[in-house]
C-alpha cells in the first residue's frame, strides 16, 4: 500500500513541488530583502524554482512520458510564463494592496494560483502519459502482437 501511495505521480509531484517552493521562496525572499520590487522578487523566485522543477519533474515525477526535451521544454516554458505572470500579479495585490509581508503574499499566491493549476498542467499538458505504441520523441515503438 505504501509503495502504491509513494509511487503515485501526485505524491512525487507534490514532493518535487515542495522542494521547488523552498528554492522559489528562498530566492524571492532574498531578492525582496535586497530591495528588489515585489514583482521582480516573485518572478525571480519563480524562475529559480521553475528551473529545478522542470528537471526534477522530467526525471523523477513523470517517468512515463515519451516527449522530447524540446517538446516538453517548450510546453513547460509557455505554461511557466503564464502561471508566473498570474502569480506575480496576485503577489502584488496581496503585498502591495493588502499589506501582507512578502513571504506570506508569495506563499498565499502559490496556494491560490500555482499549486492547483501547475500540477494539472504538468500531468496533462507538459508530461502526459505516453499512449501504448506512441512515442512522441519521434522513434517508432512496435505495438506488441495481439493488441
């Protein structure tokens, strides 16, 4: 039972996301303390976390995908830019508009924007599970006899 739970892409994805968040918030907080405006600090943190996230999700979380580095990388980049833009705006509203401290605003923006949309986008858009007999990287995968 434990193997099934810990073998789940959701658990691996959330674990990878947690490490990505630590990197994200450490960098973002460091930038905010250094005097970088909120949007820049939030974006800088997201970029640092996203670089780690892509590599970790590709190698650890979604091992059943068959996409080339180029295909998944392009989808990842576009999705990350869109989600980061929304995250940055929500962080600005929460920090500059509602007066929350940077870290509280960034974590709340993560909970509201990033966590729900990102995990679903990773599984179903960026790293979809390969269909049997379909290799999106371009090589031919023979279909087993009798299928």
